[in-house]
């Protein structure tokens, strides 16, 4: 006759619903052979089921109480129905680190000074991509910046391109296709250690290399040093996946990191409108960081992108 539960068959206290509901199966090895043993087994089985049901009801009641007490998050709800966070000054955050002021047609992106000395091929890139040749890296992805520019009322054009071709006389020459798109102004804003808020065009951080070719040499002469061209919203491009990657058309700048270009890679979200080949044997490296005008590397800054009302 089964009068007590051996300690080896008792589940530890506090293991919850899973052990409570599994408890009856712990007694299956002791198969009752008499009627009174069967009755005792049935009674124990009912007790275990009751404990399991009580545990389930207790958990459900606790979860309901917690849900009723939890505060409901409140977010601003714009006209198009997507929750967003509205910043002071009318700028609307559409992604972490990217804000749009539609009234002034301005995009603001959080960024970090990446390089203060050396040759440049980019003005702005994404982290871990072309930071060794770019002034600034932004927190957001290129596609998020592209979306912000669309919300600001700008329509992209197309990136520039260059290639080496043979002309009718059999001579090699460089064919250059300028980027298209609305002309824009790109500025950098930051706060100095003294608390002064400063803003300058990003092209003011670029100068022509000294005649010695040493990028660390200070600028010489009184002639203008910054690039004379302009920046346009070229919009990077979509490229179909290789067959092995399956269907899809990724946004190329998301992979290359090209946000604001100086030389022409052909994948920039924002392009310098004068085509500069990315091969030094075609166009020698000519532009370097203007160290004396820049805050230290690692300084947190804001990138401001504004439509200037003209296009090319």
C-alpha cells in the first residue's frame, strides 16, 4: 500500500507549473496492482492536477495585473499615421540620428569628425567604411539620409561616372559624365570647448594640397584653396543582386558607405558636381583636410543639408 511519497520522488519546491503538471508521471514506475493502490494513485494524481491548475491561474492573474498597471507610451502622431518623435524647432526625427525640418527644407544628421589630416576622397561616409579618407562619419544609414532628403522636398538625380575610352583616332581619353540633381548646401555645426556654437560649409574643411605634395604642409599663398564646385543630391543607385544572392535591389551606398563624395565613385548619395576620377594615375590626389579649420577627431557634430533653390 502506498502511504507516503518517497523523498526521491518528490519534485523540489518552487519549480512552477512545468513540474507541477508533470508530477503525476513521476509515479508511473510504481504500477499499483490492488484496488486500494489504484485509488491512492488516483487521489495523488488529482492533487497534482489541482496544483498545476492553481499555478496556471495564479500566473495568468499576475500577468493581467501587471498589464493593467503598465503605462501606455505616448508618441506624436503625424498626419500620415506613422509615429515619430518631434524635436524642438520643428525638426522631425525619422530615424535615429536623422531629423527633417520640412518648412526650411533642411535635413540634420548626427555625425562625428573622422579625419583632420590627410588626403580626401569623401566628405562624409558611414562608420567602418571610408573613414580613412573622409572628413565626417554619420550615425544613420545612407538610405535613411536619402529618405530624409525626399521628405525635405528634394528629388534625386543620378551619380556621375567616368571611364577610359578610345576615340576615333585610336587615342585613349577620359569620358566624364557629371552627376545630376538639385544643388544643395552641406554645413557642419558643432559647439566649441568654450561653448560657442559654430557652423561652416563642409567644403571649407577642404583645401588643395601644397606644391610639395605633403598633405600635412600648411596652406600657402592667398589664392582660394577650397574646391570651387558644388554639391548635388545624386541619390546613389539601386543594383540588382547577383543570382546567387536571390531577388532584391540593394541601395549601393549602404554597402560602400559613400554619403557625400568628393571624387567620383558613382554611388554617392550627395555628389561633388565636378567629376574627379578615383584613380590617381588619371586624376592625381589634390584635396586634403584643412586641419587648422577643424575641431579634433572624435568631436560630435551635426551635418546640415539644405536646398539652395537651384539645380543642375
